C-alpha cells in the first residue's frame, strides 16, 4: 500500500478533518502501526489441490467467430472457478490462466470448536440445474459439507454472473447449537501468483490487488467483523482455531506486498442461515466493487437464471440444446447421459474468452498443493495442439461446428513463423505449449502437433464447415508450411531449442519426453501428409500433392522395420517377441539401444517399453485393425503378468459388481506420477525421484474402445451384441472413472506402491482433473459407437496406402 492510501485510510478512520501535514503524519504513523498487519510476506504460497470435482464459467455466444459484448449474450464474463475437496479453489479472471485466488473457504466457530472447510468434512457435490433424468443443464453447483461430529452443515451454491465479472456464492448454514458464528476467508493470488499482493478493508468490503488487478469481497448483508493480513501469520485463522475469536484485526497490509488473506465474519448462524457473497474483479478498486454491487443488486435468482439460460436469457441450457447429436448419443451411455452433458459443457468452459478458440488442457495445476506459487504458472491452463486437436474433434462429434472452426482458425497464432518472438530457425511447425495469447512457454518440436492441424482442416472441409475457398486460403497460410516441415524438417532454433529435425523422427513424441521414431507420432505424420496431399490437390498444387503423398508412403513403408521388434526381450508369458515398441532412437527395431532417462526413472532398453501408441495407426487408417503387427502387439499390451514397472494394463471393477474393465498407463517405466516408495507428489519440492510412477490414464480405455470398434468392422461383426458389449465395457469404464461431479481425470490410482493420499482404486489422483482430452475421448467414443465407425478415422489415408 502506498503512503497516500495509508494516510487517507487512517485519516478517515480517525475522523480527522483538519490538521497540519506534520500532525497528520505523526498521527498516521501511530495509526498505521495499529492498523497494519504484521508478518510480511506471509507463508510460502502453493497452488490448490488439482483434483477438481467441478469447474465453471458462463456460456457466451460468438459474434463473427469472436467473443464480444455486442453478441446476443451481452457482456462477456471472463471469470472461471474450480472446486476441490468441497472448497472453491483457483478462480480466474481475464485470461483463462490468470488465477486471482488460491481458495475461498468458510469457517464455523462455536464456543469450544473451530472448523474450516480445509478440515476433514463429509462433502458431496451436485448440480443446481438438472433435467428430469438428472443430467446437468449448467455448470452451477451445490456443494454440501457436513461436520463429522454433526454440529453443523454448510451448503454452497456456486456460479458466475454471466452479465459481469463476478463469482456468486450463496452459503446456507444449519446448526442446532447456540452461539455459533460463520466466517469467510479468501486467499488472493492476484494476477496468477501468491506473492506481490496488497489488501485492505473498506466500507464497501475487502479488497486485494496487484498493480492494476483488483479483487473485492462483498456481502448482501454487512460483515460483522473484517480483517486482512498475511497468510499463516496474521490472517486470523490461528486465533479462531485456538481461542474461537479474533484477538487482532487489521485494516491493511501496509507497504510491503506478500501472500495476503481476507477474513470476514458473516454473523451468527442457526437454522437455514443464508449469506450471499460476491467475489468480483476489475482493473481498478472502484470497478471491482461496482461489479459485485451490480451482481448483488440483480440478486441470486436472476443471476442464476441468466447463467442457466432460463426465460429470455441465453445460457448453458441453450448451448446444450444447440448440440443436435447430443440426445441421440444418450442411448450409447450407461448413466443416461449425465457424463455426456457434463463433458459437453466442461469442454466449452475450457476455452479462453479473449482469444476465442483457445482450448486449454485442464483448468488445474497438477499436484498443485506442493507446487510453488511464488511466480506465475499456467499449469495445464495452456494450449497443447495435440490436446487441442482431440477437443476440436469432440466439438465436431457433438455438433458444435462453430467452436471447432473457431479453434482451427486460432491455431495460426501458435504456428512458428518468421515473426515468432526469438525464432532464428525454420518455420511451419507448431509450438509445444503456449499461453492462450500465444506467449511461448515450451518449445520442443512434436511432429504429431504439426500434423494434427492439417488433419483437422481436412475433417472440417469434409463436414462442410470449411468451404473450398476457405480451405484453399488456409492451405497457403498455415497448412502448406506445416506439410513442408513434415517432409523436409528443418532447424528448430528458438529459446533453448537448437535442434535439426529430420522427419519422421521427432524431437518429442506425444508424451513430450523422448526423441526418435514413435508409432503414435508416425500415425499422425502419415495421416497429416496424406490429408495435406488431398488438400493440395484441391488447391491446384499438384506438385506438392504428389510430394506429400510420396513422402507419406515412404514413411509408412518403414514403420515395422523401425518400430516393430521381432526380437523382443520382455519377461512376458504372453509375448512371442514380436510387438510395437513405444519409441526408438535408431531405425533398427531389433537393436538393444536404450531410450533416455525421464521423470526420475532410469533409461531402459527400448524393447522393454510398451505403450498404446500403435493403436493410433488403426485409428487414423494407417494400418488395418487386423494387420499382423497390430494383432501381434495386443497380447504384450494386455499382459498383466509383467512386473509393475513395465506393466501397462490394469483391471478395475465396476461399482455395481457387474464385471471388470481395463485401464492403461501411458507406457512402461512411466515416472509422471506419485512416488510409489514415499507416496509423495510428483516432483515434490522440485525434485524428481526414482520412485515416481505414472498411473492409469482413463482416456486409454476410450482408445481401446475405438480399436474394438475398428476391429469389429474389419471382421464384419459389428452387430447389436458387439455394440452393447463395447458400451458396457469401455463407455461404462470411462463413466466409472468420473468423480462425483462428473469430472474425468488425467490419471487414476492403480493400486501400486505407498498410498499416502488414501486414494481408492480407480479414483482420480491429484495430477489434473478435469482433463479435456479425457472428456473429448469419451464424447468421441460415444459418437463412434453411435455411428458404428471410428470418428477420428481418415478414409483418404486408408485408401492411399492400399
């Protein structure tokens, strides 16, 4: 807080109307000492738990492919929130990765007890607006938390104001005890970091800020008591926990920034004690308070109705109604469409609203509570073109061609060109990971990410979403440079990266950890070049059409020699020594070279490491489902007799006792997960350990389901019995992996090693939930099952390689 604010606040509170400047400064010094919270900068900041049970934001309509206040939905609300363990956690404003708080929790204080939401409560989550079948119709939540000793319950209703920059929270307390009070505590992380913040109490409410980013906390009823301080030192929580009252309250945090905290007493509670709160955002203190006041003036029901899309308002219900295939896909679910409806909204909610079409991987920071928040971090709130492709294809599958097209057009922002900051190398490839505004973050070359925009363009054109003219234009602007890079490679010279790329060898495969020849990367590269040839032919570029096709066929001819070993060395009861390896760094699939160490795990002989990437060859049409190399790999991939470190396939039971289903790890020797020796989080304390273990990823259950569809078609056995079997195994399996809020995780607990967090088998871990890719794979599986053909299949690829 600068001196002007300190003096102004102090004079107002003292009621001083006239005095000399010297007297004012003297009095101010005394008051500042009394009013300013001690303990700067406060406790070290970390992000919140990443296993979200809910995320939300308002639905906004496009106007000419962009978000605009002039669109039918009016003011564009740029607020996103998340929920974990019953608490409101990271809430974003502005860009989708710009967290403004770590968490917002309620506190209940009785005569001899203090319970916070961070304590162990019995928590359940539900949706505020559902249809008669129980399918969610908006991302508005009802979270119920019950004290384990039965002293009180708390129900929260959580949603954003679609007409402003506000998170609206209604809290309803119930207790039979007398003399019980409720408090609310907010831990601001203004502008996406946990330090550098200031806070103060005003007559309107509490406010925190960093530079020109402001957050305010207001209530429909006046707060009984307020205080600001530094987290872990002067935030008032320790007082409440030890003495059930505040011994000190502070009006500001002074002129030193830090990890600040806002605390307000709501008042005494009894039966159905209700408090409406707003957490609002703006580029000034006044703007922030104005947003909250406007939301409170509109009131709970109006804001919620507008969010839901009731009456004349356009909201989430309208979005779901616009998705024509959705109703027909319900029959292919086993939960009556609950996860389907949620997945549709979750995918749309993970799009930035400043940069339309920017689709992020997850509204979470993996293993957040042990990841430092001293500096800004996007976590998974960023663009990966590979994840992006999966989501765009899911939008197509559920009938949202507008978002799919807008997303495709966005991709130009993350393609390397001569104007890309810091680029001193060749162009045409797509950046590994960026902020939604295109800011560079990771700059490895992943050839599948360069191929997938071409594949997406071909699909959009086939569906009539891109016209001939539009596709021809995009061919010259974005697709031809990408295809040229897939043929010629080039020098990647940007930031730390200074590497010559020679396709089809990739600097990184789809798990971003190894270089070399990968079945999954090769599948995308070949599909990308063949679709590029088809597009080039349409655009009149016959010479490059022939070049792209010839190169694809050349890459295709080398697949088995390069990546399918006939001299495998797995200690497997199921193996005949012939199978696809995950990746190799030389062209001889039978060599005994090691792949690189990664994620704390030592490098292994490449023939020891399996993954499901070979199934992508079938998905895209590069190999028939019954191709010998594919069929021969399935026994090794499914083998559960392998040692745990190398085993990929694990079995889970349905909760209703109806049978079992399969889950798969990314690959053997995966280290991207909790430590199996200590139970600690991945890279806890910034240190990667040899015991880290990547767990089961639910979207592989969907990938295997897609293969089963392809295989059934190849054998002409796709009848109603087969369709029902896939539905009750792979679809139901993915639905089983969803948590109570219908959020699908990146990883689930596989039962191996120390279970420090107490996960149940098949429960989502603290890696990242919801993962957009998992929700996308679920939607695509439903569409594939409904259509009786793989949604991501490219007939043009299959025909070209026959």
